[in-house]
C-alpha cells in the first residue's frame, strides 16, 4: 500500500515541461488525438488476417473467433480503469498504458508465433492473453484521445470534436485492413511487429502532446475557458428570455382577447416560463459528482447499459 501511495503521489506531481506548454495547444492535441484514436481501433482489422492466422496456427473457426472475443473483452471491460486513472492523473499515464499494452500485445504475438517456442494449447492461451492486452491498450488510447479533447474544447464544439474522434476510431478498420492487404498480405507476422513499434510511437506522441487543463499551469487558458462557459450560459439565458418576449408580443397582437384574459395569460406565462430559465441556469452552475458505487446503484445507469449493449453491441458479432 505504501508503494502504491508513492506512485500515486508521483503521478499527481507530474507537470508538463514549460517548453511543451509553449508549443502545444488544443488543436495539436486534437490532431494527435485523431491519430491515436485511429490507432486504437486496430482490433477491428482482425477479420482481414483471421483466416491466415487460423491456417498458420491450425485452429478451428471457434478458436480463432475466440481471439476476436478477447479483443473486445480487453477493450470494453477494461476501459473503465483508464477512465478512472485519467480523471485523477490526466492523459500522461493512460497514454503510457496504451503504448505498453499495444506494444507487448502485438510483439507477444509476433514473438511466440514466429519463434515456435510453445505450441498447442499453451500457444492458444498466450495468443488469448496477447489479444486481450491489445484490447486493453486500445481502450487506454481511446480514453486518452477522447477525454483529453472533451476537456480542451468549449462546450459549443464538443459534439463536433467527439464526432470527429469517434469517426477516426471507426475508420481504423478500413485503414488498417487496406494497409494489411496492400503491404503485408499474407505476412501477418510482419504486420504484428510493425504495429507494435508504430503504435508505441504514436502513444508516445500522446504522452507529449495531450494534456489536461486542470494539470496545466496556464492560468490564462483556464480563465478563457471559464469566460467562454459564462458567455455561453448568458447566451442561453438570453435566448430563453427572447423566446418568452416573442410569445408575449404575439399574444399582445391578438385584439380579440379582452384585457382580463390578457392579464391572466401574463401571470400564467410568467409563472410557466420562470422555472425553465432558473432550472437551466442551475444545471449550468451546479456540477453533480457521481461516484462509481453510486453509479452502479443507479437504475438509470443499468437501463442505459442494457439498451446500449443490446442495440449497439450486437453489431460487433460480425467482428
């Protein structure tokens, strides 16, 4: 426990060098995030070399399909841990985790298959571990790229930024499948070692260029983000008030309504529209911190979890 505490304190004390704070910005972080996101989706190219791997290792279809399940298991069951680490320490350790997991996953496949040190069931188990490790690395890279840029960009642009990053993750299948078919097919072992080295380098770029605002000493940048958020909040409030004024103007232009009904309408309209404005502002001002344990006890979480798993997860059966 003492060693874990020391490691935790060390990670908390890490600050980016001054030179990096001067040469990096959110746009460079977005570019690196897109590259890292694409490199985090290499497991979706598994179908391209699945048949070659099956013949090389003399496996049945069920056994080679289990490799694909290991990739998804490592990605989706492990991804919560990089998320927890990112919230506490930022993208520095999660990017390192991504590089280490991806390197040892692909390098392990290359080494044990090419050297033939082990065979049979033991080789199958090692391959399962390696593919699971690759999935864990993919999840770590995914969190590093997505969470970092979500924090860096203003709320008005977050939808576009998240959409761009997630599209890179999805496009990785087409990109790496094309790379394999063009440059490596059917030499899957060379593909493994090249991916191990290339992905590790990309993750190192993530270590260098991805950063979290809370861990940065750039007070001006923090202040600008806070001012933008306040400005956006005021714009939202003004839009709500303008909508109310438009409704009142339309109502006043109706000459067929007597004054008594008009007064009743004004009183009713004020009561009805007063609540959404303040509710909206309270939602902006207050940040609700939900712990993991409270989240697991929340019925809404499990409803969303099951809905997402059934509707979105079924498409992964083909992978």
